[in-house]
């Protein structure tokens, strides 16, 4: 029995605890907002990419998209991330493309390799890593990864990522009764919402047949924030040993091995590219540290089929020569329909960032005098 089914069965007993947890988070938030708890604030804009629940909402691809925008605009960005599951050899840790994933974590390493112009810094205490990185790298803006609940760092713009489950059965179900880390009132802090969907995703089964647009109108439109939908479009395959790229597998049988929060989502993306579902889905825990034995086990289960992994898995598996013939699924973030938004996301975001930068410009100038 998975945790969601257990939560459903125990809902009457768990919901009161969720109410108490949501209240505790509200009190914590008010303590930061009132100044009773200290926040670090640099003399440049801070953008948070986070979610209301846990896992699978596309935070890393969204951070990557923002970093691509920064590079195109000639801007320097610092990413502050806790590095989930990492064992840094020093703190703060500036992540280079050659860093060991055990030291920095899979997602920070993926960002550092994909966006060499950015400065990715790992530290669970971002009130410590923030001043350290700001002093050394003089960024145009700071990107706070998984930062919606990380209130010790002040932010100017909160991008809150949601999933269809959040808008359906998971709405306002605070842990332990559900996956949310705060109650629905916390969504009033959002500057915009980004809902991760599939190209043809609906909420059937989540809200009694309502589609995404209806759920957005009901749940999010009253908050008066722009709402953007996005999905990850598959963009081909790359062998982990770097020796080949391919548009697809030519109809060959394949298995999908992955250690991400939502393996079913990765399977759907693979099916969209390859035209058929994986013959076998081999799930590992999110952020799993793959070993040579894991590779041996995967190959045994594959029984001669091609092995497909996600880009997040690939940064760890590529260190293992035994996994060289595995294929990494490459994806690209693309935007779907927007709701209540004055502009497409890229134009809206850059306009917001420009307005924030203008506000900080006198402070930054005085800092350099």
C-alpha cells in the first residue's frame, strides 16, 4: 500500500493533525513577516521557485528555464539550493560541472552542467550560503531553489509550482493528511502559479471530470495571480557514455529505471517520445544514489531490452561505466495555455525582473561606492 492510499484510508484521523501543522506554519510565516525572525536580503532581486506540496512539480526544469533566460539576457544568476541528500565536503559548496554528485546532489549538478554561466551553491542553511555567494559572485539576481517555505531568505517574487493532483484530490491536504507543506492560505504569497501538466493532461479522476482550466478557474483565479501551464516535451535520447544520440529507439523494447518523485510521469514522457510504454518500470527512491550493484540489477531485469533513465538519474549513473549503454531521456520545458496572464511567461517574468532590478539599482550603486 502506497502512502497516498494510506492517507486516504486514515484521513479522518490525520486531517486534524494537518490543520495543526498548517497553523504552525502560518505562525512561523507571521514571525518572519513581522521581523521577529531574521531574514537575509541581498541588494538584488530574489526569485523563489517552489511548491506547496512535495516532489514532482518540475522545480529543476523551471530553474533551468529561468537560467536560460538569464544567459540570453547576459545576466549573472546565483542559485541557492539545499542539495537534497548531498554530503558536501565543505559548506557552502560551489558546484562545478565536475563535482561528485554525492557531494552536491543530483539536481544541483544537473543545473551546473546544463547552465555553466550560473553559479550553483549548495548549503542547507541558505541564510549562510546567500551572503557567501552574493559577496563572491555579485549576481544580477538570486534564484532560490525549492524556496517557498524557506523563509530565512527574503524574496521578491514567488513562483509556486503545482500539479493536477494539487488542484484536485490533494487540494489543501496538509501533511500528514496529504502532500501539502502549508495550507491554502499560503498561496496568497505567490507572484504567479506554474502548473505542470502533460500536453493532453486533464483532471479526470481528480476532480470528477473537470479539466485543468476549470480547476484553475475554481481554485486559483480568485487569488488574482497569473497562471501558466507547462509540460516537459521529450527531445530525444543520449547515451550515458556520450557515444551516441538518437531521436528514438527504433521500436525496440525498453525498460525505464528512475529515482524521481513521480516515476509514472517519466514513463508517460517516455511513451510520448517512443510510442509505447516501457516494458517494465524499475522505480527507486527519489534522489537515489545509484551503485554498480543497482546497474547489475537493472540489466538483469531488462533482460536484453534497452534501458532508459531520466536526466536527473543520468548525472549519477554516468559515473558508473557499467551504465554507459543506458539512454538518458532529454526533455525541454514548453508552455501550455495561460490563464489570467497579461503576457506569455518569458515576457512577464523578464518584465517583473526588470522592475525589481530598477528598484534595487540605487542600493547596489551605494554598495559599490
